C-alpha cells in the first residue's frame, strides 16, 4: 500500500486513512479492517486515483454510507473510496442536482422545506445519493427510479457521461449499476414537483412517527433485509415462522419488525450472515419462496 499512499500524497488526491475498522462506516457496525480508505477531493482526483489503482491492479471499491452493506470480518485487502467531497446540491426550478456523496436524508429534508415533493419517501433512508441510485432505494411505494431524471457517470474508460432514466434500467431495488460495477455514479439530476410545504412536512412527520413505532431504530441494522416477494411481505413470512427474537451470536431478528436483523450485542458479520442464511432456508423450506436479500455482501469471497 505504500506505493499508492505515495501516489496519493504526490498528486494531492485527498485525505486517506490506513488500517481502518470498516465497522465505523457501516450501519450494521460490523466488518474487518480495510488497508486504506481514500477521500478524493473531486472527480478529477477520483479519476486519477482509479486509473492508478487499475494500473497497479489494486483491489478497490466505492462505499457510500454503508447503510445497505454487510462486510465480512476479514481484512479488506485493498482501497475503499469514499465520495464525501462530491457533496454539491443545486436546486433549480423543480429539479435538484446532487453529488453522489450527499446524504439522501439531508437532500430530502431540504426539498420538503422548499415545498418540493418527490423525495418524502427518502427522509428515513440513511444512505448517500450515489448509494441510493445504485440500490434504487425506496419506501412507501416510491423509489429513486421514479424521481431520477439523469445521472452523471464515470465509465470504465474513465470518461464522464450522462445517462438518462431509461438507460439506468431502474426496477424494484435494482439498477444498471448493480450489473455494471465499473460504472460509478458521480451526481444525479432529480425531478421534483411543487407542493405545499406544510402538507409535505406533515407527511414526513407522520412517517417518522410510524418508523419509530414499528422499526428497531435504536439498534445498528441495515434496514429491511429482504425484498418483498410479489404480493407478499417478507416480514410477515418471517414472523409467521415464529422467528422474531431468534438470535445467532450478537445478531437478532428484531421483535419489532421481522424483516430487520439487528446488531444487539457486538455481533460479528458472520453472526448476521448466518442469521440471513437461516431465514432464507426456513422460508424456502416452509413456503417454497426464495427470499432475495436487499443488502450487498462485501469481502466474503
């Protein structure tokens, strides 16, 4: 890693940290150490960094808020790139352009305060804009695919292009980026619409109250673990199996909401993964339904 650190310093790429516990950067609060975290100052520095990492054949990945990822407990022998500096937010008429590193919750609240509707569903999603586009994050029968007009993308050839909504192939919890991982979201243009700001705030407040009552927000988790099968609710299937409160190590199926797995007592990544696998097996055995995980599994190979 010393060579890449020298390159980062020489080319003023941005801040970096060595031997960092990934658990500090994921909402599950699990994960082994990463050899290097790098925070490029801007997109030009990001391009320089990725070019160098590829030339040197160094393993690397981009991480948002770690709110939908489950890392293994072993060391990540490579570079984790954080796009925190891509944090510009520009409102213009009924659109907003937001950098990949912008907090989706922060952006959603700003839109509500301006009387702009479309992002109320996201006020409880603790991800970045880039991560939310990647996962096509959603709630309350809406998602990023409904509001994203276009995305600035860094291609595998390290060119910046603009992709339209149609090209991004948004579907339920999936997008173009999940199948084309060498493409990186740099910013998104989001289409909103005018509405009464007090009415929007009421909707947001009501949903926040319901989340607090129905979700185990007091514990580390990564939100809903499984996608809902067609016309069914994953949480209901899990609850009907009597699995609420079931534990493996420090990981537990929430007693508040069966589609949440919580880190309630210093869980390891292995504890959570084993619990996810157990739920999938039990649901398959009982209902012959293959539950699909919403979360990304990183560094398990």
